[in-house]
C-alpha cells in the first residue's frame, strides 16, 4: 500500500485516495473546434508508461483535493507530489 | 498410550500439566508447551498423512513453518480448519485433529495405487493426459483430480470466530527474534526507537533455544529470556509472539498475522481469534534466520527422514526423541550438533558425513564422545514404508559419482542436513535484488530497494559472534538515524564452536540399475526425475520448470525444496546457480486465513450502513428495508400478511388516488456556491442554466466526456450565487468527485465551491392529487397555488417553527412537493406530515412503489442510465443544448450515436396483459428463431401499472422510435419464459405531463 504525501494534509495511506489517471492530459477548450482524432485521443487514449509518470490522485477520504503525484509505475517510488495548481 | 519417546530431564515443556488430545480419533497425552507434532512424536506417531500425488505415507520433516508434510484438519471451538501445520499448532486440552488427503484412512489409503502407477504420473502428467476429449475436463477429470489431490476440507459454515485488523506505525520493525533480531531490537530500543519485535513461534529466541552457545556468561536461552523481559518493560517497545510478518508491500508497509487464540481450546469473549497488523515502519530489520536444506536420496520422503535441526529442536525444546536409532546424514557440521544432543541423552547415533576428511572443534567433540562417524559416506535409500526401518548406505568416491560398499544398517530415523538456506522471502518481496553467495551455496539479499536491512543468518552470516556484532551495530545505526540519539550498548562476548566448511554435494546418485524416487518437493511429490524430464522436454526458465512440475508450488511454497531444485537445474544445464536464477517470492510467506484478511468486514459490517433520520419511524411502521448504495431504504411498508407485490401496489395506487409520502433523504445533495456557479452548471449539464431565476428548479442531465449519461437530477437556485443540486442516491459520491475534478483541474479559474450536504438535509416527497392540501396544512401561511408556487418552483418557509425548503418537483408524475429540513428535524417533519395528512388518507410509500410510479410515467432512472446510454437513448435529446458546449458534447456526434436506428427507450406491454416481464429479458422478433437469435433490445425495468392494472415495462430497443406498435417476444432464458409483447410509448401514463402542473 502506497504512502502518499498530500501537499495539503501530509503523509497518508493510499486507501484515503482515489486514482485519477494521467495528469498530463489536457481537456480541449470549450467551444473550440476539435478534430475527431484529437477528441478520440483526449477521451480514450492513454499511455501506459513504465517509469516516471505524472498522475492525478483525489484525496477522497481526506481534504477532497485533487493532487498531482510523480510516481514510478514500475517501482511505485513517489518522487514528489504537487497541488493541482502547481506546475512541475 | 504412553509417551515412549519423551525424555524426563530436558526441554521447555511443562511436565506438571498433562494435556489430552485426539488424532484420527485416538486419544493421546502431551504436555503444556508441546506442539501437536512434538506430542505425536512423543507418542511414537510418525504417520500423519499422504502425499499429494502418489499418496505415499507422510510424517514430519521439520519443526516449524518449513514443514512440508504435516498438514492436518483441525477441529477447534466447533469449527474445522484445513491444512493446519502440526508443527505450528500448539497443543491444548481437547484438541482434535485428523489426517488430510487419505481415504479411507491414513493407514490404508486407496489413492496409494498412484504410487504403483508412478511411471504414468510424470511431470506435466495432468497437462498431457486430460486433454481429450475436451468436454470430459469439467465433468469427469477435474472433480476426480480435485477429490484425489485435495488437501483439507474447508468449512462451509459461517465462521463465528472474530478477526481484527490493526494499524500501527513504528520506527523499526524487526521480523524474527533469533539472536540477530534480539540484538538489533535491544540496541535500537535502548537508543530510543519505537520498535515492534515479531516472532512467529510461541517462544522467543530462535536458535538460541537449541544451540549450545554462551553469550556474556549466560547460555543462549538465558540471554534471550533476559533481553525479552527487559524489552517488554520498555514503553517504546511492542513485543509479539505467535506473530508472522508474512508480507512486505510498497512504501515499507508490512503485514503481520497474530494468532491470538489458536493455541487455546476456545476463543474468549471479546478476544479475536487472529489479528492482522498493518505496520508502516520507517525502517525494517529482517532477522528471519535460515532453513536447513534436505539432502536428496532414494525414498527420502519416508516418515522418519527429517531435518537434523528439527530433530534437535524436538529434543531440546520438547524433550522428544524422533528416534532411538538415529542415522545422521550431513554435508556440514550442523548434523554433529544433533548427534551430540542424542548422545548426551543416552542415544547412540551414527553420523554419515559426505566430506572426506573434515576437521573442526565440533567434529572433535563428537569423536571424543565416541560417536560413530563414517566419512565419505551417504544414504543411498531409506527402507521401510510407513516408517524408516533401515537404510542402505554406501561409500562415495571423491568425485561423488561412484557408490561402493553398499550395506544395510538398522535405524529408525534419518536426520539430514544439507547446510542452510537464508530466509530471504521478506527481503525479496520488498523488491531488493538478491545475489548468490558461493560460500554458502545460497541466495542472500543484495541492494535494498526499500528501507530494509537483513541481518544474521537471513543474510548468510552463520556465526553467532559476527551476527551479534553486526546486529547490535545495525540496530544502533538505524535508530540513530531516526531518533538522533546516541546511546550505544556494548556487544557481549560470545563462546561458540567454530565450523568446518560444508560440502557442496547434496544429491546422492542412483546405484546401477536402481530407480528409487528421490524427492525435491515433498508436498507436491516432485522428484529429481520430474525435473530432469521437464528439462529434456525443453523447459529452460526456472519459472516455467516450476509451473510445469509444480516444484515449490504447494502450501509450504518450497521452503525446503526451492534451492535444491535450482541446484539440480544448474547441474543438468551445466550452468551456475545464479544464471538459473530463482523464482519470484510473493506474499504471504506462510498461509494466512481468509478470516484474518477479511477482519471485521463481514456480513453487515462489510460496508457502512447509512440510515435516514426517519429510520425509526419506518421500523415502527413495519418497513421492509432494501440496500440502496450505502443506505437502508424502506422498500415497502407491510400491513398484515401483505406480499411485496400487494403492498407496493397499494402504496402506488394511493399516490395516484390520494397522497403518499416517501423518504428521499438518501438523494445526493450538493451545495454549490460562488459567482461562477451558473457558468459551471452550464458546462456540467447538457441543458442551459444561465437564465434560471432565483427560486426556480431545473431538471438537468450530465454526461461523461464520452457522451454517456452519468447522472440526472434537479438543481435549484436558492439565491444569486447559491445552488442546491440533487443527484441520484447511487451516483452521489461520483458526481461530487466529478465536479471537484472539473473545478480543481480543468477550470480552476471558475470561482465556485462545492460540498456534499446529503447528510445535512432530511427530505420527504409528498406526491398525489391531494398533496397540495397536505402541504397547505403544513405551511398555512404560504400561497401554494400555481401562481404562488408553480411547477419547478422553490420557496422557504417554516414548518411548525422549524425552517424548511419546499421544492415543487415530481418523480412520480403526480402533483408533488419535496420538503427538506435539517436532518435533526427530519423525524419531526415526518410525523407532522403523517399527522396533517391523515384526513387525506396519506400513506408512506417505499422504493418499490416509487419505481412503479416512475416506470409507468416513463421517467428514466438508474436501470436506463446504466453507463451505456446517451441522452437520445433515454428520450432526453430535448435536454441537449445545441447552442452551448458542455462536458461530453463533442462525443455525441460519434457515428454510432447518431445512427438512424439508434436504440431508444420504449414501453412494453404483454399481449395477455397478465404476464409480468422479468427485468433483463431480451426482445426478439421470433421466439423460435435459430440461435443466436438476433437481439433487438432488453427490458430495463418492470412494474405492475396501477393506472391500468396490467404489467408494464421499460425497454431500450434498437430503432426504438420506429418500433411503437410492433409485436415482439420477451425472452428470459433464466426464468424459462417467452412472452408475446407489444411495444408502446414509454410515457404510459399522463403522456402530456399535465398532472405535475395541475
């Protein structure tokens, strides 16, 4: 079980969090023309990286903040965590 | 029966307390402090079970977790437990155990015929034989194999024992209380670290209890006892026996299973049987010791062949002789220690040493004691079927290939020692790499990945002096890092005997013309020949060899067999062991009961139960409850001996005719505040929200980005920048996370806050033609006419002195209102509603009537919004704005979503107007068409229409818009039904929606 440092609350057990997927995905802007391909990429296609991965976690049983976690998908090492507003 | 193999003057058992127990129905006696294994051996019982494949007789091989044979069916406290290791089970008064895997009895086992057919049971036998015909697998082969190969029998009863979970944090977790564990624990604790010391056995001390050593002028056991009693007194120390650290998980999370009551006849009240500890440790010290390796020779699985360390443990801890004519077969000095213990207790052992001319302190001691030693000698084959009766021994050539001088000697047990394998399971589970240590012919932990350090024998350090020195130091260094303190304790002096190097030889060659079975894996019956065959057949990877032959895959997970398997593969393949590598170590290290893993989360406790503030009223009024997400909701209120069908019909009818009230507290409620709230709702919902006036509610549908409907509900504008959103009961949590995601991640520029208020408000839906009259009685001062409070209107008022929110919204399709008050006032509100509604014949209605009402109105709910449908499918296309963008909009023009024959919700009525259509039925054109019968759609929800008094269902059907009036069949293969039906509009009752506006 991972030990995730919530940037708002501190170190907490993984079972307080929900996984939220790839944090580098950007939603296309509203009211903007988006090609089928682009939209398909946004909705369905995700990389399955081995190694360093920036991902979203939701501190669902804690402060309810979405946070960014830089984690190694192979070793589970967590390098750093960020607030949603922080850029890497 | 008397304990013929018990000695009078040695051991740690309590001879003042005699304990009676039964094995296979026969009564025996042992002493307090015995294990089931030691008590049986004291009584001369060595036949415990039968082996997995060949049903060969099985006895005891070890004295602890490494035991591959002695699994028994244990009856305790009116429960039965399979595959309990007799070597681990402590004896208690009245214990009853039986052999597993033998029929009709352990002495006469029919399955043993497999032994005679063994040439037909080679590696991969099952794969090769039971391939054809395919259909035989399920019906004939598998049930038969399972019966023949099964171990114990699991109970089918509910387990009434109690199991607990515990979460703990510490600076330092030390797994194992042998010399290395004690030394590092003591040194760390003295330096102020918060430590947990775990020992899987009942007694602390590990090998210190059996080894002839001296630490600081005390013998090993005295030293261990003193350290433990001092540790127990320290406030920063938790010391746990009967506790196995079995798993090392990510981020230094370890899991330990504590057996609290297994050694007692019954579990005491309020005390759990077992407790599972989740321990997050800053640092971990793995002091799990080592396990002796077997030597491999013919029929080396015969009862009476066992590890020499186990024989020593039975002797020194339990005062039990595993035999009176012991043959010690060893390739290192450890066998001598066992021999010396036998000799000291009046037994004459014979030592066969594979080495030619070894010389050490302990060998000299054995010589001085006049113990008979034969160098360059091996056991060729054990003789005897259910117990060792003699052994054929031989002189082995210097190249270990040629046997000579084969002779038969009498013996009643063969104690083997093939040197020691470090227990690296936990270290390997932690992700640490391993390396092969040529000096000990075994793997040891290499570079750590997590914060763990392996010490002592588990790290391949086999001398006590070195072990204590490094363990004291590591305990100090690690604690210093955490506590920043600097209290160092001195390392005591050590007296131990120096050893000679071991012999790498471990597998005795077969004599010319002989074909003895030489076992590697004793529990799964994997022999040397099986591995050789697998290699001949082309298996190379050790992972494949393991799976093909099942080497190391039994419940003991190959604790005694893995390394010998590797050595064999490397010899045959002419590789060195590190090139072969080892299979992956995975948790658990030892079997863990399902009960311990589940803990208290069983039955009703498997999830939290939420109850509405009106729950007690429902109970008093005979509500039959149903699980709705985490909530308990009244399904119907039973009167007399009404059935569900009758009661729900009555309740629904009363709503259509008079007025009903339903507890809607469980609906998800989200408070939305902030200047950008309207803009946010406009993006979240498919319809337009910017122009909703204050004091008005609107129905909204939200999508996922893939265009699928996520949820629906009404949202009300309470004031300029304040909205009250409702969600379905089931989706409440997901919707909140969804909103938070968009606010925090996608559109952080929007100034909006959301918070769940589900539990803050109690809600009652008052529905029916007379609902306005009821409401007027509740709120006499306000104007409830269509002008005063129109459909989708909102007001705040007070209800007999408490503040209330009134929404004119309807799920039932009738004129209806929803009243919300603070949860604490929920019961008050409810009782007032019932009180003032009495004259209008108000009745409470449950979820079943609620469903009936919405289904016949054609209102979609969870069964249609099932995660596979888009707004069009639910006839909600009118809710989808063409002008603005919103979440999921871009997906709605996908090809399949705009297909001309896209599925749509419709109504379904049986032609006979009598037969209810089971939910989940398929709709097809021709009931008798050849399979696969083309499916047009499925029935999503069914009810008995109270308006028309006949069955009515909703269905989602391909090309639904053109299907109205068609005659189809509803097929339910599960219920064996085929019902002729007609497709009608989903809006079965009040299609124009006049009632809600009346």
